[in-house]
C-alpha cells in the first residue's frame, strides 16, 4: 500500500494550483490514491443499515417505510436504531397493506421525496405489483420525462428455509422484464452497502433484492463513503477453464463449485452479475470468449429466467467462441416444498453445478 502523502508534499502540489485547472485535480487524485482504506467485518444487515443511515444523514428527503421498520427495528433488524436517530416522520411503520404503502411511496417520490420501501419479503410485493409495474416503472415514459420516481423497493427474496412455496420465490426475472425498473441483487455485505447507496441516489425506481439467509453473513466492508455502480458485473475469480455466472446468495454455490473444480486442476472464472437490469453483457461475453464455456447458476425457475436471457445473448454474440452448449442450473420447475430433503432436491447446489461444469468442459 502506498504511504500516506505528507503535509509538505501536499503543500508543494497546491503551490502549482491553477484555479479551475488540472493541477488541483492532480492534487486531489494524489490524496485519494494515498489514503489507506480501513476495512471492518460487519454483517450484511449492518451494511444495509449503514447505507440507509448515511444517505438519510446526507439528504433529509430520504425516508424509510414498511411493516415493522420502526418500533420493532425491522423484521430482520436491518433498521435497528434508525427510528431513534431519524424520528417517526422519516422511519415509518405501515399497516399490512403493501398495495397502499407502495402507492404512497410512489406518490411521495413524484413530489420530491426519496422513499425506501421495505417489503417483509418480496413474495408480498405481488400484492403491490400493479403499483410497481404500472406506476413506478412507467411514470417517466408516460410523462414524457417530466416525472421521475426516485424510489427503492427492498427486502428479502428467494428460499429462506422451511417457509414453503408461498414465501420462497424468486421474482428477480419478473421485475427485470419490466422497462423502467432497475434490479439489484447483492451477494456480500460490501457490495450490498455500495449498491444500496447507489440505488438510493438513482432517479429511477430500483428493486433491491436481499436474501433472508444472508442477513447474518459477515464480510469485510470499507469504512467511509463509497458507491458501487449499478450495472457493472464483477469478476470475483479469474480463470480460463470455463465461465461460471451467478448473483445473490447463489454466489456461495458458484464459489464452492469453483473450489471443487480447482481440486481437479480446473480454474473456473466466476462472475457476480450484482444487477440483473441492467446486465453487464460485455463482461460476460468477454469472459466467454476467453474460456469458451459457460454455466449459469440461478435460484429462479428455468422458464424466462435471467439464465435464459444470458444464454441467448452469449450464443448471439459469442457463438463462434463456444466449445460446448451453454448450461443453466436453476431451481426445479416446482413450487418449493416444506421438507428439507425436498428443498435440497429443488434448489441449485454445488453437486449440480459441478456436474454442469464438467458437462461443458468434457463435451
């Protein structure tokens, strides 16, 4: 790590300052490069809380609303302590009326506020889906660009254990199919914080999907201000044997499968999409052109999934580079059962992913 810049060196740089010129920019860049990043290990829920709290301190127009977000400190303790800091006008408990408080949030966003609307689970967002898709997503287009809807809809998605079929669904691909929405699915605390801050600052409606099973996950998170761009995938593991793509908590499956393949001498390139609208197709295509093979792991059902879209885009733009057909690893085409053994059968896992990787490598 570069040593911190000294006061003397900084003053020397400022002596070369030209008002409005490039030397001032150079000085600032030098300071930024020299400042060491302080990392700490915090939980996924704490990273989300930091993102919301920092943004609410920065902008008094930002508010949080949803079921149990205030007095109860959040169903998953994501908003713990925020009522005490920001008060009941900015951290608002709502009735169990997703359709109603979603509509209120959209109206507030159109009138100068920047609401964060928490769903206790995205399964409950189905009650409000008309407001999201026919309201928030279309308002900019229908108003000819006159009305923006800077709002974030956030909460847990996907399987969360033995909650059975009505509380264990993935709708990332549903919302990603809708023009006017952005859809973000972080996989770790650091990206969760950076992406949520970016989502709150965005002038378009953002669907921000978390995993209930990840709220207690710990990870290294930078201290201080940083933003993670929406729509930019990340190569979390470089490799040449095959490309393995996922997002959200399925990144755990992808990384574990890559570890298993490494034991046999294969180096798998692992990509975390981070957002599924917009999708960073360039990073995906460039990787496939390097590895010549692609496997996609996704918790959603297979029909019309994100994996389906990626398969089409890759064969359309990198067909001549593929040495094997693209392989998808999705949940089985079934409502998620209650029994643990059946849950394990339905969901993507390491064994199925390793099998898919071997199928494209030995084709």
